[in-house]
């Protein structure tokens, strides 16, 4: 079961919030009209984490991804995927 604590606009997540998903992923950050938008951090249940910018619920722009083995990528993301060196 998902739980959300944060700001709402009607029935849409809008503003700053914390979403805990059923698979134990946790997102802390900004929402605009129900989607992740702007700065936010996603902590994955496998121990990896992404901290950076979001657009339309996807990683987009500058961010940092640390995988469960501790490998770090800092750079651009486009359409939810690493983009660059």
C-alpha cells in the first residue's frame, strides 16, 4: 500500500511531499499536479538512490545516482536515463 504525506491541490499531490510505495521505495520532493517535478530524492528498496531533478515523473536534468554497490554517477539525465559521461 502507498502512503503519501504532504501538500495537496484538490485530489492531486502538489507541493512538497513524501511518498512511501508498497515496494518500500521512498520519494521525498516536489510534485506538480500529481507528478514528480523539480528537485527530489528517490530511495530505492535495493539500497540505491537518486537525488536530482524530475520532470513529468522522470529523472530529467542534473542529478546523482548511487547504485546499491556504491558506484556513483553525477551528471545529466534525459527521459529517466543517464545522459553523458
